[in-house]
C-alpha cells in the first residue's frame, strides 16, 4: 500500500486525533502525521474524497499510519466507554462454530492501556480489571499477524484475544463511528460446551416429512434429525426428540435389522409394521426445510462423529 494512494482520514493536532471533517482545508488544518510527525495537508476539494495528505517528499509508511491510527482510535473509544460506564457492542464470526456472536468489548474492564509492557510482550491495547489483571488483548492487524509472544501469553493466561484487520481508510472510520464494531477474529465461542470433550454444542432440529411405506404404500410420517446440516436417523434421538416427532405423527419403534444384526429406533409403518432404516432416509433429506423443523436443543457433533 503506497502512502500516496492511502487517503488518511485523521490527523493529529496537539496530541489529539481529528477527523478530516473537523478541520480547515489546506495547511490551515495545523495537523501532523501521527507517525512521521510531518505536516499534513487537508485536501477538501469538490471532486475527491476529503482526506489528509503528506507534503511532497515525505517518506511515511501507509501500513504504519493505518496501524497507528487504528490502535489509537480503538483505545480512545474503549477508554471513553469504560469511563462513561457504557457497553461497547462488537460482533465476530466464530472460528469454532461458524455463528456470528455478539458481546461487549469492554466487559469486566476497568481501563484500557495502549502498548502496555508485560515483560514478555506488548499488545496493541490491553484491557485490564481493577486489580491490573489483563482480561483481553486487542490487536490491530494490517500486514503482519500479531506477535507470537502476544498469542502465547494470551493462551497461557486465559486472556481473550481480539483482532481487528484493517485494509483501508473506511476501516478506521468504522472503528470510531460504527455502533457495533466488527472484529475479524476472536478466540471465544459463546455457545454452550460439551461436558465430555469441551467442543461447542451444535443446534439440532427434528424434521417430520410426509412419506409412504415401502411395503404397503400407506402414508406415513418420516422423522429425521438435522444437526448443523448433518442428517441423522431416529437412533440418535433423545427423549425430547422422540416426543416432538411423535407429536407430529411419526411412529418410532425399536426394530431389528438383519442386515446390521442389531435393533435400533426407526420410523415404522402403523399399518404393516415395516420400518425405514437410516440408510434409506436419504431420499427424504431433500424434503427437509424450515416449515417442518422443530428445535429441540443442542448436541455435540464432535462426540457423535467419534462414535
């Protein structure tokens, strides 16, 4: 990213960051670059997006400016929220379960410190409790991943790691102005966890569709389970799943399969007693949709797949 191509939306005056909209045009803005400390020109013409620019001959890294501004803007916003006793809403796409989670970025924090020296690392912004214990490290990522020492310290001390990846001036303005901040990566999943393996639990839905008996052609209800898009037959049903399926007209009974040489719960015809095994439910999967689904709780897909 060249410094000439990067349209800087913030300049510094007397130690304070000012948006381009808050200053006079040209050198009358009286602002300097927060990185190289050279004077900035406020370019506020009628055709080009308003922005600050360096004077000719300036040698300043756009990546460094983006990183420094992002760090300072975020620190300023977090500090303001903590001082006012306000929440700072943020969201992220979870790398563990795929959900979009929401939370309060300054939860449990009593103050925010920029570039706090922790001995082994210096995170961009550290959120701390009243006793000085870190609760979160917030990293601004432009072209380089967070320092390995920051990652290791966060993991070793159970400190939440939050990353904001910045690519353009619009990303900076979002840090200051967006009602809900959008984090790129957070090492937290808010879903309930499996008590056996610790993995996030998956939402499950019981679906009951219309079918017919393969033996006597009588109409019958076919119950299936969908776990985060993974189909399962009634043998995976909990008592609640069974109750919901039966309320919708499905007949579930234990039947013996000579092929598998075992008995398992399966959809059963109420007329002739024939049953449809899990291996033959595939033709009914396309009938599954939101109109025939019933949420019945959570299940650990990781444990299910390991059986």
